[in-house]
C-alpha cells in the first residue's frame, strides 16, 4: 500500500518592489524602505511624499535656470534694423541691412525681413547677424530667396519679436 500523497501547497507571493532609497529588491508593497534603510521601522514616506520631493527639486532647478538665463541676457539689445539696399541676384535678392545694437553688451541677433506691403500669407525671411558690439552698427548683406527676383520694398525687424 502506498501512502497518499498530499497535494503541494501553493504559496501566494506577496507583491514587492525595490526600496525607494537604495533600490534593494523585495520590499513589501505596504512599505517604502527596506530593513537596512529603516532599521527602527519608523513611519515611512508615502509615494506622494516622494513624488512631491522630486517635483520640488525639478521646479527649483527650473527657477535656477531662469535666473541664469536672465543674468546671461541682461544688457543685450534692443536692436534696430533697417534695409538699406535691395539688388537682384541669381536665385533671389541681395539685401543689405544696417543693424544697430543699442544695448550695453555685445550680442548677435536675428532679423526678420518682410515686404513693406505684405501680402496675405507671406512669410518673412529670417537672417542671423554676426556679433555686434555694444553701441555699434554693422552692415550685413545676405541673399534672400523668398521674395522673387525683382527688387521690391522690404523692411527689417531685429531682436525679439
């Protein structure tokens, strides 16, 4: 006679996750920290608290970047741009701009060249200038292809738009 074999017991495994501080696996679902990170079994931070700390850190970093950007850009511009000459060229128009930096720091800028009497749906041509010293005016000649081959009245707007 053979003894009856009892069926093997199925053990339900408790869901676990890694420790939120050190990453050690096997922390129960109702705890946030492992035994090594919380040996006295003190009240543990909730997921909301941990995410809140991360959000505060990200917002503080964005604020620091904004302050650094402000410090880096103070004294640049305003810039005054004027179209001084328009000549026909192969494939477009040669446009000459006079760009003045009225700020206290040297900087480069972008100028938007558009028609004096803009048509509906017309888009401007954007031109990047070289570095302009504080209080200086430079002349820039560039080839623009957006306005055809016949010279026409153009205007320039430089700096922040």
